[in-house]
C-alpha cells in the first residue's frame, strides 16, 4: 500500500504547514477556528487526491485497479465532503465567537465581505450536490450518464474554491513558498488529468485509427462490437482488461464507458460485448460500421500473465465478457463456471464450446433462480463438487457485485486463499 | 458503518491532539517582543512645535511624543511584534490623563486579522481610558492583538508619563 502511505504523508505535510504557521491556540474561539482551518487544509488537499485517483495514472490503474480506485474515490469523496462541511461550519462558528456576533450574521459577513469566500461557498454547494447524487440511494435512480456528467462540476468547484485558500488562508497569506508548493500540487495533478484523460486518448486515436467494423447480436439485448484499427498490438492489451470507449457519433461522443475485451485482442481488431442497460449501452447496439472511436486504455489489473496454474473462471451474467477472453488465452487447466438467472442471458455458448473442446477445458452452466436450482449453486460445497482441486486453483471472478461477494466468501470457505482470488467489479 | 466510525473518530482524535498540543506549546504572549533595539522610544521635548499635530496614521511611526495644539501630548508607543503582525498605538495625554488612543498599526495580513482588530481595539481603548494605566484585560479571541496593544501601551507609559 505505498499509495496509501504517500497519501498519508501528504496529509501529514498539510498538518505540518498548519503547525508551523500557528503561534498558539489560546481561547475557545481559537480552538474552533483552528479546527476549521485544519479541516479546510485537509479538504483542499484531499479534493486533489480524489482527482488524482481518477486521473488514469498508469501505475495506479495497474497496481491498484480501476474498481478499487473508484471505491477509494467514493469513500474518500464522502469523507472530504464531510470535511468541507465541517470546515465551513467551524470557521463560521469560530469567527462568530471571536467577533462576538451571531452565526447567521457571521455567515453573511464571511460570504459577502471576505475575499473569494462567495466563490468558495458556491463550490462547497456544488461538491455537496455531487456528493448527494453519488450517494447510493440517489445513484440508483440516476442514469449513469447524468451521474457521470454531474461529476464534472467538481472541476469547476475546485477551481472556484482555489482562490479563497490564498486570499483568506493564514497559512498562505504570509508564505509565498506555501503558495508555490500548494499551486504546484494542484497544477501537477491538473496536468496529469489533462495528459492521461485527454492528450493520450487523442494520440491513441491518431495512431490507431479506431473504427467500428461490425456488430454482432449475441442474445436479446446483448451485442458485440468489433473495433478495427492499426498497430493494436502496440497497446499490449491482455485478455481480462478493458478500455473506456468513446464512440464519436451523435448522442455517444460525450461519454466514455468501460467495456471489457470479450475476445483475444488482435493486431487489427478488438471486440467488446455490451449488454443494453442504460442509454449508453442501448445506443451502442445501434452503432454504424465506420464510426470513429476513441479508446482509453487498456485498464484493469485482472490481466493474466501467470502461467502453469490450475484456474477457475467464475462468471455471472454479462460478467462473462472478460472471462470469455481469458478462457481462450489462459494456459493450463481451466474450468469455467457460468452463472445466469435465465437461459436467455447466456451468450457465447458456441464460442465457449469451441474453446473448451479445442483446449480440453470444462464449462459448467448454472442457470436458473436459486429456487429452481434448489439452493445456492455457488456455495462452497457446490463449488467443491463441481471443480476438482478447487483449493489449489487461481480464481478469476466477474459479475454483479452481490454475486461476487457471495462467491468470494464461498471460495474462501472452500480453502482458496484470498491472494488467489482475483476480481474486478464494473460498477464505477 | 465501522469505517465511518473510524473516520470520524480518527479525525476528531487527531484534531483534539493537534489543538491541545498547540495550546500548550507556547505560553500566552511569548510571541510578543518589543520593537527592534534601534527604535528605542524617546520622549521629545515639546520645543514650540505646537502647530504640528504629531504623527497620526502611517505604519511604523517613530516612537516619541509631540505637543498638540490643545496643550495635550501625543505619545507614540513602540511597535510590538505579535505572531500575527505588528501593533503600535499612539496615546493623547491631556494633563497627564489618557484622553485618546489611536491605533497606528495592526495585524492585517488576513481579513480575519483586520476584523479581530476592529472589535478588539475599541474594547482595549475603552478599558485603557477607564483604567488610565496598562493593567487592562486582554480581549478574548484576540489574545495576541491585545498583548501587542498592551506592550505598546506600556512603552508609552514607561517613557511618556
């Protein structure tokens, strides 16, 4: 966890900045104001860390994995929004105590009279809004696209909140070096975002000339998209990885969605498979051949370079896509378990049979509801019965969050050590 | 749930620790020092300079005293450096009574410094006029500013009265 250590060290540095600039805390008002200052500094630092986690930095994407980064981002986001709220309330309270005024009056003074605090207030409400729509309950009711786009307001909020730190922050007013260091931190993360989220994908587009070459309907509501291009081997994509795809056509160009490679990558064509589930994936099924595509990636830490092991692949629903690619690519003794609640959801049946025969691997389909199957088909006992030598295997999982959680528990119970269970969720 | 408890608890504990260390790390007014040695206050003879109304306003006025038109004496105190910036005051003495106090310099690097001064100085001045000496209480929430004020006032009384 060197990344977490680095984040922690940065936070310590921020506290040190406060420590070295604060003479002493003498009264209760001082305590409150300084608590507010510390939280404000931490929030100003943390909000940039949150952006950095999402900056698609290759070492982070590879070492930590997109899904874990997204989870950290979500958890950290809640924390930072709490910090910002507490910062605002404590500063109001502390200043009101110092000035011997009421908190309402003081709030007004702060917003209207203090330099740039009005902008910072707008920023705080923007961030609060983004936090609220990202909360689980609200997220479920929003379209992915709406949620995704609302997130861009965080950049605006960070920009709006920046100047009040220097204009009113006691740690920065007096210290040019603190201002320089702080600005450098913001700028470096900002340029990383620009580089990895904008420049690199555009460069990839110019180099590889991605275009949709064909569509193939796999099942009702599930469609495979073939994306052609040149020098695709230079991308060094591996089975199990995904790209963020931005289809340059009306209604789709403004969003980049993550879809896994569902077949071995070729030097001139990649394949993804998408289940209609939201506006974006719905529109994907109506793509026309020839449509240009910007591909960001490859991402994903589930990629397989390990060899010579016995492997279990466990897919749930459309989670088969990355495992389908791995099923063809993995060396050694491979067993695939494919869980679906309805036979109509099963895709790649022919392909899987062909691969299984060609390499002498086994595929088990577990189809139907729990009631139909007479119990949990993914319990430790069932898995052990199905997969010989289960506890010796390397396990790769992909599917809905609930299923994966249950499957991880079952695998652990069946004696598979945690480090040999690999999964990536696609709920980010 | 447990994570939330950890996050909130950890933050509160950290804050409490930092703030309590800070409140013990230096005693009340240790940060306050008198002005530099080369600006030692001096009391100027009021050699007929009755027309000059002394130096009011302007930062870093030279400590000293002049006689005003009304027969009072205008005494400028030392610059007292506080952790938040310098404080300097000027006292008008009429028949050895403090009749007026003006603030020549105050911490103003942040908006909050200015506001702290805005509410603290009137109180300090009021106290001074009432007490007629430097045995006045500092204003809570403005400990440093008060300390600087008292220091500058002391230098006036030491040298001018």
